[in-house]
């Protein structure tokens, strides 16, 4: 592993990221229950309360938990500047995010304005605390690398996306006369195409070579891709929001964004082909599946521009981006990062013998089972908008994945605690 260039001495306590990681699988199970809460197929209409609630369970409860937890570790280690008051910042972020991620989907599902009005201030507070702490950390950092640029731009996208989301939630609860369609376009675009996409790309620059033993990303791509994706995303959103923009400009702007996203996927797959270790690896397979899903999401999104009369292309693109691309990579990252954190914090604590290796912390067989379960879930996604049984299969897949991932993280935490007790008792 290429850890020599990382500022590992500034890493936060292991409890800081692990509390986020431990909570995330619970929201996959909750999303599954919300999908089957109604009698109709939730994927048949993107505006059904069940799909809206499940989507926010996944984006806020799972994805945001994973990403904010990872950022607590990435900022001091990769950027070289610790999060200010890391323990306090973690609690100020975690508790309101947990509460808001429970309240907001419940408000959508039940049609309860009071829950929405409780949720959006909590979520606004959580993300504001995180953004302020991250910006302070970035301002103090002396690092100049592509990952830092990606983090900065992703945080800017997150700030605007959260503002739009708060306006939408408030408007949904109060019935305010707002341009909901335009606000939703900006909110979704900056949340997924900005915050999620840019951060994943930036983290990949470190994680892929370090954990997957590949060559580094080409410098020209690492330095230019994230700013180009951010610029293309802004052009795409402007073309969609402004009514006077001709359709050909929308096609050009969105095609540019998806071309850049596809370039990232293709480059990553090529790096995987050059990796030094050819042994089969479940976490690598999660990454490869995520890249293939990103390419499929791009194809469905572009097809929507030319064949808008075909139903559900946009739904498939969005679901493949979230579940196929983002979730696949987050599963792969967690199965690498969590065992590494347990091993690293035991070793850094002065323990030189009796430390379990990473494969003992989370057995690889569990990763392979999860991988095949995730593949089955994504296969069901392709038929879910038309076939109710497939939609129910997606829900079952999410439920089982949440249980399996939750068990794996619980096992890692108990391994850490048990190893400490055994060694301290001797």
C-alpha cells in the first residue's frame, strides 16, 4: 500500500468515522421497507411517495453517512489538515444527520408536513457544520493536489444542493409557490453529479492506486477532469433550467458531462487491467461493476435526450447512477477502508503483535456474497419500472445488503474491541 505520502499521524480516533459507517446499513433496510410500503410499483413513477422516501433514505441515510464518515478520515490524512475539533464536529454532524435522515423520508412517505419541517433544519445544520469544518481544514492545508481540488468543488456543489433541498422540503410542507421543477433539477444535479460524482473521483485518485495496486491516474486527467466535470455540470443545469435554451444546447451540455463521466470510468477500468496483483478481489469487482453501471447510466441519460417518448429511461439512468455506480463504489471502499482502519489504529496504538490481518477483520467470503447479492439487485433494477416483481426484488436485495453490510461492520468493530481487551489483559 502506498501510504508513505499520507499524513496518517493526523488521523482522527477510529470512533469518528466508524459511527457513520455503522449507521449507514440501517438506512438500506429502511429504504427497502419504504419501497414495499404501498400496493403499487414504486418505480413506475419517480414522484411516488414510496420512491421519494426510499431515494432520500439511500442518499441521506446511506450515501451521506458513508461520505461524511469517509471525509472525517480523508481530510486530515490525504489533505494533511485535520478537521477542527474532530470529535465535536463528528457529533454535530452525525446526530442531526441521523435524525433528519429518519424524519425527511418519513415525512414524504406519510405526507406529514410536520416531519418535513423538523427534518430540513436538522439536515441544514448537519451539512452546514460539516461544510464549515471542511472549508477550515482545506484553508489550513498546504497540500496542492487533485484530490483537494475535487473535495473543494464537491463541497461547493453540496452547499448549493442542500440549500435547494431545504427550499424544496419547506415548500413541500407548506405548499409554497416555488419553481419546484427547476429547484429539483438543480438539487438532483448538484447532489449526484456534483457532490457524489466529484468526491468519488477525487477519492479514487488515492484509493484506487493505494488499495487496488494500480498505476496512478494520468496527471493530465487527474488535474483536469474534476474542473471539467464541474463546468460541464453547471452548463448542463443551466441548459435545463433556462427556458430560452434550444434543445440542441441541452444535448451538447449533457453529452459533454456524460462523456467526461464515461472517460473517468474507462480510465479506471484500464488502470484495473494494469494492476500488479492479478488475484481475484471482491472489492475490486465492486469498483468494476460501479464503472460499468456509470457507463450504462450515461447511455440511458443520453438516450433520454433523443428518445424522450420511451418511458422510464431517465428513471433507469438515475437508479443505475445511485445504486449501480455510487453504491457499488461505496460498498467496495467500505470493505477496504473499515478493515484498514481497524488494523491501522491497533498498530498505531503501539500494538505490534496479535493484530489481526485485514482479511481476518471482515472475512472475504462475506464480501463475495454481498457482491453477488448486489449484482442480483442491479439486474432486478433494469426491469423494475415495468415489472412489479422486479421492484419487490430490488427491495429485498436492499434489505439483505443492509443486513450483510451491517453484520460485516459490526464484526469489524467487535474485532477491534476484543483485540484491545485481549492485549490489554495480558
